[in-house]
């Protein structure tokens, strides 16, 4: 039986619900990493391959979205991505060996890449420009909330099924329920297959503009993921904290991230998007440097300064590109995936060679590059 809701209601409901499912699934993997290594008798490098291959599959999902949008509308694409995510997580939960676990991780990574583009476009095209940053902040506030819930799922799920795999069963069930709901609930009027307005993009070939606008988004994400993924290790390495104490720093980081995004979801600030982006980057750069040289709590504070940047950057790119926002946003998210994969490889090498303190320099460089992209990007189309 199918139920109908307005197109805008469907877009908000399932962009937000799918973001919650994605956030829990994405952030459940970290707490289970040591269990994964023990279960399959892996080295750290071998275990890390599940993250690297999932990220690479996410890039494929980003790129393939361009072709899928020519055949399927946004609603069908999002529903399909949710079913793929649920299948990948279920395979990760059931996998009898590491090869099948990797296959599940690849399905999961592909769905994340495809879902990331679809969610962004769905909100972006359902909201008036003045409210886009608030809507995007709300959606990524949901990600922040799910990031706080994920460690609880990882810790509590084994009480019901005596296995570390229990958490994957739970998050697979969440993704599957959201997927079923997205099929049972129909948008009225229905989403239509997008007619890609590509002629002017192709004729101008704005490669420099693509990379500059994409860099605003991609270089920031590198810095955020670097801090969130390495903060606990940094505290354990340089301050001899145990697992519980170092994890608290990560929790505080996500709490600040959630709080900041909720503020921007509820209130619009009457200053230009470019100025807001600059303030966010300068504060983040300052907190990162202070955190490395004065007190590590400043690293936690980067969560607050970084909070608005992701949704604001999406809105800014849309504002700059107008009717051509789809190819530009798709490229930005794909470029982000490439940069994140490179960051993980580069930070791993720098940590082995020089130490994690110096590897955090990648975050400083990334924020500086994001500042350059914000302030010196060329216009999309000159007349």
C-alpha cells in the first residue's frame, strides 16, 4: 500500500532519515575496528583496507551518479542507494571471512557516495536559495546526532546478540526500514528525471573553476575528517590517555559540531556567504594551530568553528553556479572523495615517518587551500 505526501515533504523526510542511517553506519565501523582485527586475525594495515576500499567505492558512487541521474529521478536513486547500503551492511554482519566483509564494505561505500550526491541535490532543489544553508545545516546536524548515537549502538547491540557483529545487524535494519519507507511513501507530484543542462558547461570547459569551487568543499572535508579520525590517537600518543578518556575528546568534537550546525539550521545570519566561510576557516585554522601548540582542547573547538562550513559551502557553490549546480556539486563531492583517500594515505605515511603531530600539518595546509579557493575562484561563466 502506498501513501502520498508533498514532494518537498518527501525530500526533507528521506534526505534527513537517510542521513541518519548513513551517519550511524559510517561511525559504527570505528569502534568495531579492533574487534574486526581480532575476528579475522588481521594487521592494522589489512584492516584499514576496508576503509580505503569503501572510500574508493564511494568515489565510484559519486561519479556514477552523473549517469544514473539521466535514467532515474532523485527519489528512486536515493531508495536504491539505501537498499544497497542495507545489503552491504548485512553482508558485513554475516561475512564468514574478510574477503566477503570487504565486498560488503565496497557495497556500503558505493551507497554512501551515491547517497551523498543525491541528498545534497534533493535538499538543494527543494528549498528556496535564502533557506538552503539552514536546510543543509539541519541535514548535517542529523549526521552529527547520528555520530553521537553510533558508539552507543556499537557498545549496546552485543547485549542482545552476543557478537561484535550485532551492531552491523542493527544499522542494516535501520537502513532497510528507511529504504522500505521511501518506497511505500510516494511524492506528489513525483520527482522527474533531470534534463541535464550541459551544453554551456561543455562548451566553456571551466576546468579551473571546477577545481577551485570543488576545492572549497574538498579541502575543508579533508581537515574535518583528519581531526575527527585522528584526534583520539593523538591524545593517546602524546598525552598517554586511555581509550575512554581519548574517546571523550572525540565525543566533545562531535557535540560541538552538532551544536554549531543546529544553530545555523535555526538561524540565518545576515552576512554574505563568503564572509561566513572565511570566518569559519580562519577560526578553524587558528584553533587547529593552538590545539597543536597550546592545549589539545582547542582541537575539540575546531568542531564548533567547522560546523557551518559544509552546508554553507554547498549553498555557496549552488549560488555561484545557478542552473549548472548539478555538475559542479557532483564534481565537488567526487573531488572530495579523491582528496580524502589521498589524505588517509598521506597522513598514514607522515605519521610513520615523522609522527602524528607533523601529520596534522595536512589539516593546516588543507584549510589554507580552502581559503585560497573561497577568495580567488574564477567566475563560473564570464560574459
